[in-house]
């Protein structure tokens, strides 16, 4: 079921499961014991392999339904995407390649095996017991939220505009919720756990209290709830947001880092300062809110002293 649903999710996201032109002429009338029947006895006009693909995805859709396929696809891609996204940075920490090691923000720190194992276990638990239920609840409401699953994929312009919108909404809401998490009660009760690592590393991106994961999940899903995008757009957003979180916690400010090209993108050093000093630089993605509300003054002073 897991492999079938994941495979079908990829096809669904590509717009191949619902009313596609390859499927329409086949006219499946019913499914019985995993065997598909067609009112046509001859499929000479269709490539055999394409026909088998149509049969398989139609059978999976009829057996499991869109919600199940979407849930399995989103959760699996999110979890595997997280750990695979962390892998290159973990290798950098282990190999300590000289021409790349110089880009490490806190040069003296490298996570040991115990820290990595602990972070992996905590993150895996959060995925299974917190994030997956959140995604399940979201998927259950896809109809109400008008999340599109039609066969027509979003245009490149729609995808780009949607992702920009999601990033802006997430950044603004995350900024204020993150600032609240640094209030005395919230920090001592919830946020302290994420700040156990004063020198972040990739796996520490999702290392947090379960309540914090729920709270900061609100900005992540707020954009899609407001916009009602296509399922593929939602999947792309979750993958990009996951990688962005890994990037700013990686501990590396590499030459090709995003903030080298987008000056208003916060980047690793910006967030690393927040972990090192426990205050300021609350924004998750961009620098706008910190500049506007004056919560980057300590960081700017730190950079000025560093450059002297």
C-alpha cells in the first residue's frame, strides 16, 4: 500500500490520475479483486505500457482514494526529504573538507555522533506523532479548503507566485510567533528545547518541543489555507520550506547560499546568531521584519565588530 500510494501520489501531483486524456478512452467500468475490466476488447491504438500505467493508477485511486494517496505522498516526501536534505551537511561535518570547512559559521563546533543520533530520534518522533497527524487533519479538509487535484498542472507563473506568497506569509507569521516563544513563560516552557543547540547543525532544524512544532506549523499551512492551491503546489511548498529550515540550521554559509543572490534572504549566519545569542533575528526566511521592528540591531553590531 505504501509504495502504491506514494507512486500514485507522484502521478496525481503530475495531473495524471484524474480525467486524463490517456485514461478517458479506456472507460473502466468496475474493479474486482485488483483486475480492471474495460468495455473495449482491443487497445491497438494505445501503447501497452501506457495502458498498464493507466490501469495501475486507476486501480490505486479506486482502492485508496485521493485523501489516502495525498497523505502518504506528502508525509513520505516530507520525512525522506528532510533526512536526505540533512545528509550533505552531515557529510560536510564528518569529512571536514578544507576548502568547504572554512565556510562553517562556528568554526570550533562539530556535532558528535551522540548529538546527531539524539536529534535524529527526536525528529523522527516528531514526524510520526506530531507532523503526520497535522498533515492528516489538513488532508481531511482538502475538499473544504478547495485544494485542487485536477489533471491540469499549475503554470510556471502560478507556481512561482504561489511560492513567493507562501514564503512571505510564513515569514511574517513565524516572526511574531517566534518572538512570543522568546517571552519568559513560552521560552522556559516550550522554546528552550530548540535552543539546546547554541551551534545549530542540519538535524537540529526540526529539533523542538512538540507544542512548538504545532505552533510554528500554523505559518507553514496558513498560506495554502488562504490560497487553496493545487496539490502539486502544496507539495512543492512543503519541500522548499523543509529545505529552507535545514539550510539556515546547517551551520554553513556556502558560496552558493541563497542570501548571496537575494540580499533580503536571512541565511545561515543570520539564524546562527540567534542561536548563539538567544535573542534577535527572529525571522525565519527574510530580513524585513527584523529590520522593520529593530530586532536585528545586535546582529548588525556583531557584524560590524567582526569586520573591523
